[in-house]
């Protein structure tokens, strides 16, 4: 009888242990969970821009779906309040810029800067997992030519470094696992820090900017034309 009781207890413990193991997320599930956060989200907060020795601190709002994204840097309140966009960027089938203070920026030549469909930004979590999932799980990184993407142990995105363009993106998260800061730096002395006050992972409503006409001017050409550098300095608060 005692032997039967012991065997019964051992069997029960084994079953409980098995159930407990099933309740824990697998590495694959953890990765997919984090990847899905970047499929659809919206957020707002403060952006700190620095360029050419000047700095700017303004509210921002960003929204991304599976096939498009929009970022607005605003004057005053955020979306839904009294804010009006100073700079807006739309990224989908095309890239468009709009600025009330620097309208000439809208003439930038963007047509040859993007492929027909920017898949790298808008791929689904399932697509990324199918192509790179095991590599991320094993190495916590994906390396392709000059692009190096790293992940933390819990599969939160840690950094994106493109040695060819000189762009580096680093992230910080809250204790709850939400995006807290996004830091973008270039080797040209331009940087931006997005400090999030709110992040939501529901599918957002995004209004595209009008598709721009093809232009021929570079960014520096635009700034040099018609006193645009002085306007840029004023925009930056100097």
C-alpha cells in the first residue's frame, strides 16, 4: 500500500511538472510575441533632435501598421489636442515629407531612395520568424552584409547598426516591456531621441501624405538655396 501511495505521488508530481512546463512560453513563442509588437503600434512623447550644432525638443506622434508608417513632430499639443505638425514623414509605397516651416524639404529627391515595397520595415512577425527565427534564437542577432541587428535575452530589439550608411539605432524599454526610448545616431552629426510617454499595440488609423513629385535636389542643396540654412537655424531654436 505504501509503495502504491509513493508511486501515485510521483506520478502526480510528474504530471504537475509537465503541466507547468507547458505553461511556460517556448523560445519561439517569446520571439514571436516581441516581433508582433512591431507589426501594429502607435505612440507619442517627446523627440530631441540634434543636427549641425543645433537642437530641438518637441512633441511627436508615430503610428505604424503592417504596410505603412507616419511620424509627426508637432508644435504644442499632440494628436487630438491643439498641436499642428511642423514636420511630417509618411513611409509606405512611397516616402513623403511635409513641413510648414521648411516647405522646400518636400522637394527632396526620394524616388530612388526606396524599393518598390519596403519589405524590411513592414514584414510580418511570421515572415521574420520563418526567415530569421532560428538564427535570432541561437545568436540573438542577425548579420547581413553591413547590417547588424541584435536582440536581448528576452528577444526585445536591442540595436540596429548599418555600417554602410553610418546609422545606429538603440532601444530602451520600461519594466513592463514597452518601448521607452529610441535613439538614432548617424556619423554625420545628426541624432534623434524619441522618448515615449505612451505606446499602444492596436492597429492605428494612418492618413498618408500626398505622393510627392520626383525631385532632383539633395538635402544640403535644399538648405543652401534661398537662405534655407537660416530658416533651419530658426526652426532649431537658434
